[in-house]
C-alpha cells in the first residue's frame, strides 16, 4: 500500500472535513464543521475537538491508549490525536487513513509512518494492537461490513494481538417518555446512520456509519472467532471493548 511522506499533497480539498482540518491546522483555531444526520439534530462541532490533547480526551479514550501495546496501527487515524499521544509515550505507531487530505496532514505532523489505504484492502503487515477510537468501527457502514471487517482483522493481528474499539448504543434515541422503546423494524439495524459534513461552501457526500451496541458486537465477534471483553462503560451509552 502507498505510504506518503512529509510535505506531499498540501493543497485545497473538495471534501469539507479534509479542508476544515487543514484550515484548523494552519491557524484557524475557531473553525467549525456542521454534521448532518438522519437520526439526530444537526450539530456544529469545533475542529479543536479532533485535535485534542490527552488531558482533553474522555476517560474511555485514555483507558484505550493505556491498553495499547507492541506495534500499533491506528485505523482511520483522522487528524492523528491518538497516534501522537502514543508516539510521545514511545510506542511503535503506524497510521492508516483513506482520505488523501488527512494523509497529507498526518504526514506534516509528528509521525511520518502513514499508510494511505482502505482498511478492507490493507495487507501490508501485522500488528499487536489495532486501534479504532471515536467510533472508528463505524467506517464499516453496516452489520454486513462489521462481519467482513472482523474476518479481515484476524489477518492483521499478530498471535496474541488485540483490537480496541469504542462505540455507542443508540437505543436511547428511540426511547419514549414512558421509558418504552419504539423501533421501526422495517428500517434495519437501529445503529446504522447516515451523515453529511458541511464546511463553509463545501457540502460533502452522504455516507453511512455504524454504531453497534455491545451485545451485537459480542455476537459478531464470537461468530468470527474472537473473545470479546467489555472494558469500560460511561454514563452516556458509550463503551470500550477489547477483541482478541
């Protein structure tokens, strides 16, 4: 797979998230991006959220970083905030990112071991830890994708290797005032969401994203030969899991 070095591909991008990240990195610290979803209200998110330091991260991410060991691959590395913290702690860290603009940005930061590839097609080497934070497992889009990625990930892990992921149970979105749950079973799995980014004059393409509850993750993990361990849950329906 392609590895991109420092200083390459620094330019304007048509993807709103890529351009927003670059603008923030180059000095626009007030940059924000709008996230449009088919299952929640529109949200305005400051780009600083994607560039946060360790002391700004939620407990669930700090725990995940502490559990990382050996050679690590940060899958869907984004702006690289987790990888940079691991690098500063002395870990052997590589980054995998599919967006060219973010690959270029990552290569400008502290780490230059960046792979430009789709995780489903990545076969370059094996790792002790695969890290998928900020609901990184969502990139599989749906439950069929979850099944496919777990099969593939086994080939990317060294013997004794682990996959660390966080996600959320979106069941709370369907809770009625009386506490009952109202689901439309004709819509498929309730954790399959559609998103779109808007930044200044740029409107991104619609894309699918998966939020998977722990029970469903556990079922799919066992089906694919993993042991699935619940590491941490917070008070906002988020959890951290370890598969090995």
